[in-house]
């Protein structure tokens, strides 16, 4: 048995359950769920999307971190980057004495000072094969919380590389998950990847496949989003599509469709299997949350509150879905973004992701939709609803008592 690498926890869930409940549960959220995901509070009606907040992969990662602290009470604990993209959860990690490993100026995680007696937690996003090997070479104990949905994408791009296909990844080249995914192709000689952020970038590559555009211009545009020694003239004749698990599903499928059409135009439909592969690698939890907010929007609320870290990709996409349905949408990190003294709301703009402020944002709105990203704990959702109620001067406790 390998006592330096763990992927299945330590069987301590019952021992940590009380602490997890105290840290993350919400009486408010539980009351809304029990009342068919709706709660009337004075003049306000809150409607909660039926899938929201912590997903299985996040639950698992957080549980494993708590179990690790319990398993190794006297050892130094480290975390590669952030466990998930939520500042409150990461702060809890620090409160437990877990030290975050940051990057050096060269871009690599700083592992200086780690010893074989230390314990290192790998985040839900996973780590690159290079960073994983560096940690294994050090001989320290590794607790791997990489999400199973992320692992499925890794298997897909590995297969592409093994079969001689370039992995086209719909994602953000700077995101920890996408970095880890892209690195998997490097397990095979000649493995190649190209990361596209959106349809515009995808179209520029498809145009080149069809004979338009300039290879040098593309090389400059995608300088940080391609594998070493990537050759646009050589490496785009056989491609396989995958995506960061938290991207918009519809956009990922549309991008895959564009690549297929371009390769059909070049090589013909009869031989497309020799040049194109695809597989929907959006995780089910991300899809469920996107579907749930779309269902809520079938009867549009006056405004949508989307709660989650500003650096959370899946939370931003939920906000985008709401805004694209024409609903006034506010993406906030937590209840602290609502200033009770001034009434000002500090939020992240949906279109350009810049921090901004809104005044008189609640107004006479009475129907408020609520959802949250997969890395947002229930207590932060509940605190947001409570603060809106305080701002509006309505009695949340009385409403919960009536509903329960």
C-alpha cells in the first residue's frame, strides 16, 4: 500500500461532519428548499434554483481537506494553489493551519522548503503532470482531491494525444484546471494542444484550417495557449475537442460543430472520422446548475442574485446565462457586497468582469431569483438572502417560522 498518495480520503467523514455542518450549512437555505425552493418574506419572494452551490466534486475536496487535518494533526499541511475558487472556503483552510503554495516569478509553484514529513493537498482542479512529478520526487504525502469530472477530461485528451490528434480545449488558458488538462497530452511524444477561449478565437483557427489567415499571426495570438513547438500548418489536420468542465455547454458544442464543419470542407464528410473527434466534457454538476437557472428564468424574476467567487468560472457563466435572458443580474462574492449603511451593491459586471457598483438596485423589486456557483457554500447564500431582507426591512425569521 502506498502511504504517500491518497485519493479516497481517510474514512473520517463522521468525525468531521459536525465541523463541516457548523462551517457551511444554512438554516435559511434549508427552509427555502423545504418550501419548494420559494420563500415569501414580507413584500419579497425569493426563488432558489433547484440545483445550486456545492457540487459533489467540491464537497469531496473540502471533506478530504478536513479529513487530512484530522488525520495528520501534528504535521505541516500545504495546499497547491486554492482548494476551490471561493475565498471563504480557502480562508477556512488557512484557519486550519494549511499553508497555500504560491507561484514563483517563473510561474512554477514554489516547493522550496517542503520535506518528506510534509503533507500536500492537490486541489479540485488538479495539477499539471510537471507539478505532480515534482511533488512525487520530493517524497511528501499527497492527498489528491482532483474532481472526477476533471479526470474524465484528462482521459479524453490523453486518448487524443495517443491517437495522434491535437487536443482543442475550450477554456481559459490561465485557469488551473485547463493548465492541468492541457499538460496531460505531454505524456505522449508529439502530444499537442490548443486552447480557445470563445467562438471568436475558434473561428480564427477554423478559418486557417480552411486556408485563410496567417500562421504567424495565429502563433502570436495563441502564444500562451498552445503546446511547445506547436505548428499551425502541421497540427490542425487531426483534432479532438474537449473543454474546461465549467464552460458554457452550448458554446462548447457550437465550437466543436465549427471545427467539424471546417474539417469536412477540407477533407470531405466520408473521411471526417480520420480528422475529427469530439466528446462533451462539461461536468454534470455544471450542466445541472445551468439547466436549473434556465428553468427558473422561464418565469423571469425582477432580478437575479448570483453568489460566488469572482474568479469562479462556473459562477460567471451562471451570471451570463441570466443576463442573456434579459434579467437584471448581479454577480456578488457574498453578502458583504451589500452595504447596509449606503445601500450600495458591489458586484462584478457580467460583460467585462470588472468590479462596479449599483445604487438603488433593489428598488421596488419583489421577485428575486437566487443561484450560486458550484464552489459557493450554503451559508454564503443564506447570508446574502438575509442581508437583502435587512435592507428591505422585512422579517426573515418570521417567514422561516411560518414556512417550517
